[in-house]
């Protein structure tokens, strides 16, 4: 699943994580949400990203942030 959502390649956007098949960074998506834009706004602005990719990214974030084991691999200092 993740390879259909995220791509990391040193030749694309200097290795920043992007939506697979595009040059749109994952950070751009979260910046849009942080600024109060909707998923619809994002998809309209970046047609190379599919709704399925966005929903899978959010599911991946949910799975990571709600699983103690996965979260501890990222932030060892906050899991006690």
C-alpha cells in the first residue's frame, strides 16, 4: 500500500517524500490542512494526486500515531 502512496527518490524534490507518481510533497498536503483548506481544495490544486492516495496517507498516519510500537520507533523519548 505505502508504495502506491509515498515515493522517496533523491532525484525527485531532493528526496522529500512525495505522493507516488507526482512531484507533490507530503508536506504540501499537511500544510494545506494546517492552513484550513479541505481535502477537496488540495485535490483540485494538485490533480496528479488521487483521492485514494490522500485517504491512504491519512490511514497510514492514523495507524502510525495510534500504535504504541510504531510510534516508539519514531519517538522513543515520548513512549514510556
